[in-house]
C-alpha cells in the first residue's frame, strides 16, 4: 500500500528544493524561473521511527527496513491553472492522483528570487492555489452531475448514490468551499465520492518555507498560515528548504549537532512526515525476526487481515490469525520469548483492529 503526497505551490516558492532535500536526491531541477519542473518527480522517503531500531536490537535482526512515504514534486501552478494557464490542466491531473496535498508557501523575503505575483504574501498565494483547485473541481462536477441526475431520475441506483454525494460536493464548491466538507451518508456514497478524485477532497498540509533565522520559531508570514490552517481544520509546519538542503549533504553523525546549533530538535523531514502521517490517518505496525525488522503502514482502523494484505495479498486471502504483541510489552519483556512467557502475546482474529506499534506475525493458509 503506497501513500503519496503531492508537493504543490506557486513557482519559485521552494518546492523542488524541498523535494530534493526530502528525498536526498537532485532529481528535481531547482531553478529560479517558473515551470522548471514539468513532469512530476517521484521520490520515496524512509519514515524515521526509533521504535524500529529498538525492536531490531532486541531481536538481533540482520537488517532494518523502514516504511516509506512517497512525495511527488508537481510543477508550479499559477493563476488561471484551471483554465490551462502554465500547463495547468496537466499539473492538476497529477494532483488528482495523490493522497494528500503538501502546499509549500513562501514565507521569506529574498530580492534574488523572483516571486511570480510580485510580492511575498503567503495567504494570498494560498488563496490563488485554492481558487484554482476549486475551479478545477467545479468544472469537473458541473459536467458530470447533470448526467448523473438524469440517470438517477430513470431509476439507476448507482447513479442515484453518485448524484446525491457529488451534488452535495457541487453545492459546496459553488459556495467557495472545498469538497472535503462533503458528508457521504453510506458506503456507496463514500465509494462514488472517492472515485471522483476531487482535488479539494484531499487533506492539505501547509509547509511554511522560511529563512534560516526563522526555522525554529517561524515568522510573521508563517504565523498567518498557521492561523489559516487552524481555521479550516488543516495542518501547518515550519521548514527551511535551504537548511534541509544543507542537512541532506551531511553525514548522519553531523546532522544532530548542526540542528542543535540552529535551535532545532529535528529535521523538517521529521516534521513533515509526522504531520503527513497525521493528515492521512496512518499508523505503523512491525514484523520482526532474526533476518529482518520491518515497519509497515496502514490506515487507522484497519483490521488484521488488511494489515496482512499490505505484506502480501495471499496473507489477507488465507488469513487465519495474527500473533500480536504491543510495542511496550515487547520492550518490557525483552522480545517475543519473554512476551509469550508473560502472557503478553495475543492470538487475534479477523475482527482485530490494529494498534499503532503492534508487532505482528500472521498465520495464513492458501
């Protein structure tokens, strides 16, 4: 199961610089002019989780495999993108394919870096992008909903469910509100809503790209974005893409000292990953043995067979049970053997809801 976050924003706000730093590659060309990124660059980022190292040490695992989160660097959108300006239709199509939107906003002054709107105003920038996304969804639904309503009036049950939920989304969009406020009334409506791939239905994480001096506490620009995020129920984090670029070139042992000197406790990557996990409602479970300790990602609320399916579809299809140990119990008991002796290893069936940090061994038969 792959989860992907699309990095969007106006040109020259630091998207590609941030992408390069996050993925520790130079895959995305960072240049001081609009549309230097045309095809979306995709990078997989290992999700840091100290719990994985702890269980690997106890089990003497030969290797550690972190779970991954995908980042897609999508080209800079501009005013008029929903009408095709700046290759807007192509770029909007890329956004429809991601699970969440990471909206990078320029929160720093720099006369050497051109701002496409002529001034630094992250709130106005956010509104430009939001308007273009709203308009793109509005155009999509205004074409689809009338046809669905005709079919629904003819007694088509599938069309009735789709027309109901997408009609609700259309009304929200006409009022200038994002489609994520839509409330499907049952599983059929949820399915049709998901299949519509509405851009404004996706959760948003605002990333305030600040100057180095503001990396710890933010500045007046980022404060306004945090207010906006709070008001709309979104999330925001402070990152300095310049600092992240520098960290990406350092040896691992030098990074902690560098961060400490800047008054930072963790990298921007760490903040974005945690916020992204929160945004997508994700949790981590582990498998561990002498050969390998590995972290896996599932959506909060997933049941044991679904978690098994993340490892291999055969595991879900032939699921019998999951031998499960809570993370705290695994550590306290010194591993699987101790947990078994202490009665902390549980046999869980198909209805078991996976908890964050569970160590699991799946029994299956196919």
